[in-house]
């Protein structure tokens, strides 16, 4: 994949530049890894965190802890599906590059990051990104995240099925279909985000169908599968 992009295998992001309107901060990737492991922020990272609310800081730390052990073959198939290509295309608009390889670079970082011993997460993705700097427009990324949380949380509004209403919900479910296709398991776990936190810790021969971040109403669709 790297050779197809004309990129050196050793090339990886050393710094992340975050843009939000006129705001811009550059943070070493090594500082982000250190923060994820120790919760101690470097001066560069602290200057960024100071702009976040207490809740946003907590969500940022929680996001850094998400590390997914994925089936590489299923993941490769997933990002080549229609919905996978749409997500990559949308996400690529938030990445500033001088060339036209944003989508290919994202694809490469996802696959190589997923092959890391810790699995795919924010840090492993950044460390696999084929450029010495990753420039991200947060406002555009927020739109993608907003699509994933498009269902209303108002008390008087009935809960929606996030699998059918969210692009990220659809892609999570599609991955599970691809990863479980033509395979037999001795045990399966069906659940919501709480169950999803267990990941692939149930032992060999088992499969966790818990969907992280999705409402329990989605279980109705999983049972139909």
C-alpha cells in the first residue's frame, strides 16, 4: 500500500496540527501517546487542552483509550464498501495535504494502525499516518461525528435506532457482518456500548457483537441477523 502511494514505509506522523477557525495548535504525536498512558500533558498539549471544557477533556482522554482489535481482512473489505468509501471521502476533506492522496493516506493509516499490537486507536492511527505532519480541521471532523450522533436525546422524543440512522453505526454493523461471515463461533455476545468495552477478550472461538456507542434499541436489528 505504501509503495502504491510512493511513500516511504518509515514515514509517519510526528506532529498533529489542529485547526478550528482561526485557532491552530501543533502537538507532537509522542506527547499524545504519553498523555494517553500517563494522563500528564506536555506544555504543547496543555496549551490545546486549556481550550477544552472539563467534559471535553474527559471525552478526549476516553477516546485515546479506545483500542480496537480488528480482523484485518474484514477491515480491508469494509473500507472498500460503498459506505466505507463515503466515510473516507468525507474524512479526507478535513485533512490538509499538498498532494491528492488524502483518501489513500487515511486507508493506509487505518490498516497499518490496526496491525499494531495494541490495535486500532487514535495513537496507532497517527503513528501509522504516512506523512510527518497531519493537519486536521476540527470543524469538519465535528460534522462527521455529528452524523453519528444525529438522533435526538430530548426526553420527549422516542429513541432512534442508531444502526439505521448513523453512517458510523452502519459501518460498525457492516464490519461485524464481514468479520463473522462464513465463520463458526462457540459463543457470541450481543450487547450495546457496555458489552462492546469487553472487545475481543472473551477467548478464541467467541465473537463480541456489542456495538460501541450505539443504543440498546439496535439489538433488535442484531437479533434479526
